C-alpha cells in the first residue's frame, strides 16, 4: 500500500493517494490523481496533434481566452472527468482498498453510501464539479443553470461515459451531497477540492473562461475527453507509470508525474494513428490518371475561386451514373479540405457492397492526394471481417467489435490490432469509407454518439447516392447536415436522380446549422453542381455542364400479365412477363453479349433465374451464362458472386474489345447503386422513375468500341431499357408479391409517364431532372380523369401521410438540432418514452432476421458448410476465438423477420459462443439434405431451404 497524505481530522491539504482510480488488471492500484494527470496530458497532445487551427481559434474565442490559456484550461477539464471517483460509492467497489479510507474519521459517510451503485462516478463528477468550478471563479447563473459556464463544463465532463446528465437545479448544485449521499462529506469533499487544485496547478490552468461553448464545440471537446480517457486508461500505458512505494503525492512528485505523462502522451497518440491527413494535391492531374470530363473540368475551373472568396461549405453534384461523380467528389473534397484545414474525409455510401467497392478507389486517391496521417478505415457492420492481407478473422484484437476494418494499402495500413479497431472508434480515423448509417448514428441518442460527431467534425463528409434514402433516413440526414453546418465541416453530396425539393432540403439544412436561416431556393441543374458557403449567405446558382456521354435511352415499355412466380414447368402465357423475357433475351442467347434483369423481390429474382435457365438451356450450362445476385445469400457467397459479376460486367480493360460471351445477370435492387456494371441490355420490372433511370445507367456504361457490342446492341449512345409493367387494364394494381417495396402511387405515376414518353426515348442527361420532378409534382393528378384520378389522389394522400409519419418519427427519435441545445447537453442523450436501441439502429420498416445454416451430415456431424468440411465451433468460457467468430460471421445471411416469428426456432446461439455483437439476435437453422444439392429446415409454418439460389421459404 502506498503511503501518503491523508485528509485528516483537521482537513489537511495533502493529496490522499490511497484513493484509487484504476486497479483492474494492474499489479498495484493507480491513484486517482495519476489518472487525472495522464488524461490531461493525453488531451493536451490530442489538442496539439488532432484538432485543427480553425477549431482551436474558435474554441479560444468562445471561452474568451488566448490560445495558450485555452490549451491549458481544457486539458485541465479533461483531467477532471474522473474526480467523481473520489466518493464512497466508487471507492467501496474494492473493499480491500476501501477499508483504510472507510475507517479514517476524516471521511464521513451517510448510511448506505457505499452501496449506492446507481450513483456512478461520472454522475458524481457532474454533481460535484459545479461548485468546484464556481468557487474557482467560473461564471454561474443560478436562475438559468443551463447557461452557467460552471454547469456546462460539469455536465460535459459528467458525460464522459457517453450519456449526459440532466441540468442540475441551483439548490441541488449547492448541496450536492445532501441530494446524493454517495458523494460523502468531510474528507471526501476536501479531497475532491485538493485534487481539483493540484490538477489545476500542475496543468497551469489558472485562467478563467468568460463564456461557454456552443453546441458544436461542446461535442468536440466532450468527444476528445472520451478519447483522452480511453487512451490514458490502457493497461499498457498505466503499468509502467504506477508510482512506487513511498509515493506521497507531494507537489514535486505530482509535477514529475505530469512531465512524464506529457512525454508518454505523445507516444500514445502517435501509436493510435489519430493524426491529421493533409490535402496536399492541388490539381486534378496529380490525383487521377486521366483528363477531367466536362463536369470535372468545370469544378476544377470554378470551385477553388468560390471557396477562396466565400470559405468552405457544401458542394452538390448532380449527374448521370457513369459521369465521373466519384472523381468529381474527391477533387471537390480536396479543394474543400485544403481550404478548411480538414483532417481527413469520410465517404458514405448506401450499402456494405458499395462501401467495399469504394474502398480501393479512396485508397488509391489518398496515396496521390493526401499526406500526413492516412489511416483508412472501412466502416460497416461486417467490415471487421476484412482483415489486412485477406486474413479473414485471424488477428482480430481483443475488444474489437463492429466498428470497421483497416485498409491493407502500403501507405495507409494500420496494424490489425491497432487502437482504431476498438469499438466505437472507427470514425476517429483520419480517413474512412463506409455505410451512411455509421454517420447517421451521430444524430441518434446512442451512447457515445459524441464520438461520431467528433469523428465527422473536422473532416470532409462525402455522401454518394443522396437520393437513395426514404423519409426516415432523409430526415436523419437533414439533422446530420445541420450539425455538420454548425461545426463548419465541408460536405459533398452526389446524386444521379435528385428531386429539386430534396436537394433544397439538404442544402437548407446545412445552411441552417451554419446559422443561415433564409431558404436557398435551390434549383439543381442536371448535369451540374452548386456551392453553398458555410460562412456567408452565398449559394451559387447551379452550374449546368455538358455531358461527355449525351445519349438517348431507348425505352421499351411492355405492359405484361404478371406471372413471375409461375413454376418452370407451367406453360408460358402469351402476353405474360415470362414470354416477354424470352423475347428480349433471345438475341443475347443467340448472338452473345450481356443483359441485366432487375427484379423487385428476392423470390421473383430466384424464380426468374430458374425460368431463364429453363428457357435458354445453352446459357444455363455455360460457365457464367446465367448468374443470380441478391441479398439473401450467406455473406461469403454473396461476396464471391459480387466479385464474379465485377469481373464479368465491370469496366473493360485497355485495347479493342470483343463481344462478351452470352451472359444474363438476374438481380434485385442491389445492382442499382454505386456498382460499376456495364450491360448491353437492361431489363427491369416497373419501379419509380428514379430507380429505373439508375438501373438504365448500367446499360452501355463504358465505351467498348464498334467490336465490343453485339450487332443487336449497336449504338453506344442509344442504350436500351425494357420495362416490364404489371399495370394493365386487367391489373390496375401492382402484384401482391411486391408488398410495400415501392409506393403504389409512384408506380402509377411512373407507368403513366412511360406510356406518354417512352416511344420518343429519353435524352440523357437533358430529360432526367424534368422526368424525376414530373413524377413527384402535385399537378400530375390533373392528367387523369374519373376513377383513375380519384384513386391516384387516394394513393398520394397515403404516401404523403406515410412520409410525414416517418419524418415525424425520425425527428422524435433523433437528437435535437444544434440551435436547440442551448447549453443543455443532456438533450443529446435524452430518449423519448418507448424509444429503444433497436428502433434507433434499425431503418424504419425494416423487418430482417439473421440466420446461420448448420448442415447435418450423414455421419452425424454438424458443419458450417454443406460440403461437411468446416466443423461447427464449440466455443468456451471466453466465447469463440477470433478465427471461429469470423468463420461463423462470414456465413450469416439476412432473411425476412416473419420467417423467424412463425414458431419455435430450430436452435439458439450457444452460450459458449459468447456475446459478440455479430452474434446478437442470430438464429441457427439446422438444415437436413433435401435432394439435388438442397437443404431444408422447418421453422414454425415455414419450410426454409437453401440451395444455389440462396435462401427461400414456403
């Protein structure tokens, strides 16, 4: 036991180093004061290395201090985060260490104070710090506590475990121990004051701020406090610094520990790869190995001058698929990032597949355009499986959960066991590519959401497919853009089919966050771009640009009788969908080339695949003649199929091309966004016009030369789109099998537009913006008469009501806008009654379960694969090993939730497998052979099967 000063009956002013701050896994307890000093030192290093100069100046201005004093003061705050550990409710958690303190008469405890486990130490920090800061001269306002600087800092530091406490009332703040006996009296209060004073002295934080922090800066500081605490709490950091016997906490010893902590902090932050990337490239040619097209050239020529004059802000790019939006975005990000002094970027995409595909492109860009710290993270729920060197699950570090994998590029690679791999840390890396939900989590009242806001606060935020989100996610995106505007984070939005109304809502949200309330009146140009400044009331008129790929989309609108789910052996019906597919795919089978058939549901895609194979047996037997891609495969199979599709249908190599062998890809909407596929023909079931145009963008996407397309697909600039429309005179509604995949009213509108416009073709890009806006315009109903008009009015009312409900729910569940925080950080943690974690982390309306198929082999063994090679892991006391966990996770597949609610489940996850998030809510399906390579399992009223077409249920 260390010796040291005690509070003493007379209230001695010495530190009592018997008060422990860390002890688990350590050879000796670590005094509270040492951890406070360590955290202050790490925060100071984060301030120096991670925080941008613009943010430093803004924080200093808000506090009314110089830069040097600001650095000292806020690092002092960071150390104070754990002062609540000086309380009987915390110290009593280790009885052996608590005994001598408990028996010291200087420490006065209320009955039961030691057992107040609900009174956690972070809450104790919040409650005790107000009076300590007030006594140190920090401004107070007891009539409006949320405006009190002393209370704001106390509340901020009390939130270092991810949740902010409610604003205290003045009488609570003045008599904190009376309201919370877990704080203790006498020596407990004395020691909190002594630790406060010693930390302040050691860090040189004698200055007193004149003002508090606005919402955006408060979350940045709060996030940095969390990061500093986590870094300083690593066992590897603490062990070498545990004071030896006889350490008393005298001023000279405290000063020596502080100096040592500062030296260690530099190494700790550097090892965590939390530095700043620098946007060093200035011209397009140094970033990309080709000349800019018209859109990119206009950005190159105009954007730098706009930003130089008006400061960084938001860039919105609207252009057809295949028009180089990704490169345009990365160039814009470079200009914005350089002018804003940003520390990196996050490229957000709609799906895991599109994020995986974008990672190497961003990695290549980073190697050419960025310098400094270039740690690059892949962020989505399954990205932790993507290990450096393709190592699968091997090497997953202890404590790693669901925040992402790290790129394996030579210059950007981070060690597999690096600090950034830990849970909730991924967005802190300078560079990131991932799904949009990783960013939207920043505006949900989730624990540690401030870390996500911190991770985005000083980066360029790039969002692809800005049109691709329903009302729920759109509303969350609006809220996120408000916060990014508040924090002056540069933004680039990309879209191929964005309505003017949606574009305006996104631009206005960003400007609102930046304090500009006047609507921008955005009217996007297609193709084109616009710029909105975050620092001035400037929104450039949208600049229309030429497209280097002017084309006429030849649309064949085919009303058909819907027979997509008919069994293969059923005779083909004249005028049906099956007959239409046979007709339009015949040239592919006969003359070569490629076609995409895009279906509405997985079940229809599976049956269409079978029907195409039956209709064209010569394709079915050829390698890659007919492929199937949808979401309902085990993850490893889907990855393999996607890679095969990228090789077969991706961008052509150099040199003259030749006609590709006959091949048909049957798929669902998974091919719609951000995948660089190129087909000679696109066939699609009816969908809203925006989705149809997205799919059409996969037709003749790349130049293949006169010999690269089959004769039936002649004309690079006249891609063909066949739309199979179930709205016929005999079927005025969509098929029942579609459920609520699409809004019926939008399908009716799209069907009507295609009837009117398809015969003349669609000019791309000139007609695209008008068509998208036309389908959504209120006056559309005036084209119809009688019952048809009344029905569309009814459908529109249902859609608008549903959208309003989703927007309301998103607004209800998300955190408030930065303007509404008004000094009360608890608004970032508050949840309304009935709001659950599942609701916050699941897209509204999603009804998805997760299953793992286990295969019962004839010899009695159960395996993870139908071939009987991969044994089912047994687990153990510590759960699955990393390689076992990866083997399981790679075989998980999504299914409709209703499949799993119909009765008793086949099996639950064994307790011995542990509690890793990737196992959460996982259902095990015990499959038995069913002939012809298939396997089945009975779950309630469903028979679930798995075969070469993925998972199905009957």
